[in-house]
C-alpha cells in the first residue's frame, strides 16, 4: 500500500463532439465538415472531396 502497482487502466469515457469526424461519402474515409450556401439553404459538405453530406 505504500507503493501501489503502476500501470494503465482501461476506462470508458465520453468524447466531445468536436473530436469526431464524419465519413466522406465518396472515399469512405474520415473528413472534416464545411458549410456553404446554395441559394438560401446552408448545406454541409466533406472538406476532402467537396461532396455534399446529407
């Protein structure tokens, strides 16, 4: 008890939404998301391919 055993513990925890990536619909790889205006609608698109995310 004076010197406890060291090591790595596995512990589940939540992850912030900003640390997640969506999957690019064209290449099936993780990508960042951008926004652009198409007419009066704001649409999301994949930064890697430019493909619209629905």
